[in-house]
C-alpha cells in the first residue's frame, strides 16, 4: 500500500455509510477533490488526505463489481478498499462488524455466483481489534461476519466495516464515530491467516480467536454454506486469502460434513489447526510454530503441545525482530520416562506446575498424560530437562526414601508397604490394630509390642537416569 492512498468507499443509499462518512470528515483533515471524472456518473464526491481517500457513490456498493477499475481510470488507484456499510438483521442487535465479500453458491445480493473477492485479512484483524477497544462501555458487540454478498469481481483487496443491525444503530453517532476511527487507525497486522469453516453468520469462535490470539481470518463459510464448498471453492478461498491454515468450528457442524471437508484439505496438503493450537501461536513466529507442531505430531500423534509463558516471553524478546530464517530450529530433550511417571503418580498437580515453570514446551499425549519430551531452543532445552528431572527427584524425596548413586546415575526409590499377610502370621486380628499398623503406628498384642516395620515390606525400585 506504500505510495497509494487507501480508498474508503461510502454510499449515499446507505444510512450507516453516511453516518461513518460524516465522522470520517469530522475526525480527520480532508481536502475536497474537485476533479470529479465525468465518465463516472455514480460518483458524488471525493475527499483526500495524505493517507486516505473518501469516495462517495450514489448507488449501493454491493452491486459494484470492478469498481476498482473505475477508481483507477478516474485517478483514484489504490491497493486497498475499505467499504463503510450497514449490517442488516431482523434481530436488531447493536453490533459492529467486518467481513469479506463472496458468493459460495448463488449471487442473490451482488457479485457473481461461486466467486470470492480478494480479502485483506491483516486490515480486518486491525479494524476488529480497534472496534473492540473503542466500543468498551457501549452496548455494541463486535463480530466478524462470514463471507457473503457482492461485489466479487475485483482485483483489489476489499474489506467491509459495518454498523448493525437496524436504523436505530445505523444513525447512531456513537457507532459512526467508532467505525470511522477504527478504519483510520487500522494498519495491516502480520499474523497467520486462517480459512474458517462452521459457525453461524457471525462466526463467533473465529471472532474470539481474532481478538484473543495472534491470528486473523480470510474467507469464512458458515454452516449453511458448507455443502457448497468443494475443492475449487476451497482453493479459491485459500489462494485469495493467502491463508496459512484451516480452522473448523467443530461443535457447530456434523461429523459427516467435517470429514468430507477434512478429506479435501488433506488432499490439498493444507494444515488444519484446532482452537487450542491456534491459541498457542500468540507471540510465536509462524514458521517456528509450524516446526513445533510438526515435531510434536511426530513425537506424540494426536497430542497437544503447551508453550509456556516463560518461553513465549523469551521468544518475543529475543526473536521479535529477527528474520524467520535466522530463528534456530526447535530442539528436543527427553526426561527419564520412568522417573517422570513415578513423580506424576506421586503428585500430578505439582508436576504440571513444574512443567509450566521450567519446560519451554511440553506435550500432553492423546490420552491426556504428560509426555517425557521437552522442546525449546539450543542448550536451554537441556537445562530445562535437567531442571525438571531435579524437581521430579525432589517430589519423590518428599514421599519416599531415596538413594542416588551419581557414578552410575542410578536412582533408588525405597518404599515400605503394609503386608496384611505378615500381620496375620503374627496373630494380629482383623480390626483396629490392623488399621494402626497400616498407618505406621505400633500396637501391643498380649503384652508384646508389634512395631510397624515388622509388618511392612521394603521394596526397592531402580531407575537408570541416563537416557
């Protein structure tokens, strides 16, 4: 977009568009453009400043296929069009939205059938985040809408910024001001781009991910449009959105539809991410995240990896301004699996706390158990593995007798277990005496003291710590 102004398209036929336009003109310094081209009969007015250009047309923008060509031939060439518009819904909710245009099937409201426009995912993400911040304290909700209506026949990226859902909101000066400021304060965010499948028209789960995670979305297909998505439509969505991954709102769609779409995605070689994985991207470079995911899928298929806050903070600080190709590849170290399992069986809650504190990245297997793999960068991974190992030994020391032979790197865990069979052989009758001995207390039987050690068996477990 460098060197070209961003065109903000407004319509005289749209009350919300006029509301937003009024606030654009109030909030910024503009110069009216007098050179209105005669060959563009629908053009009413135009204004510009160093960064933006407002273009007001008479008709409704959803029917303006190839309006970017009109802009170019009129001397208003641009690399981005932001459309100020209304959102209409029978529910009358107060909502500020953003979305891209396209027709997964028929073209009932502008555009062409089975055609998608070119999205601007980084700008939409910024607009929605701006709306979310600016609407705090108001009654307006923020939502990304799924792909719908025209125009579609475009060569220039386009995004709609809207006020919904009825006249009361369309003319509301509060809403007009928020959307106007959200547009002019927007800048393209460099975050991974997803293609969304499932959910309703308002794409609630995708909206939440945009606002909370470091991702954005290109085209989105709601439940009622999924049956129209085939290989060609998916390719069009992925290529025009320049997408990095696919996301399914799994709870909103049938397993049959999900499996059909997943089959297409697999054949095309696209990566599909779960919501939990998307949330792990925050603060992490996309290519490094991909390497982590690939490594975790290899080590624990179907498992979930956790990037700890300590590593996330360090990564953001150390690698924020470094080119992706210069970021080291993730390294892997293993904790002794038997040691880790003993520590988990002893105190799982504490082990989870230790992992979150000391392990840069760790994996939960598909069955929910913690794996013995630790991922990170360079020598820090080995240090983290050793720290977790030491903490595991500490936990065991708190509950058992421990003996460690450094030269052989062998750990012995010594346990004593109450043996009711031995107690019976000593004549201890069933009842309270057995309970006391099991607790580690001595009892007196017929004048003779029975010590706990007499009825507890000593068991020694050997763990070779070298991997």
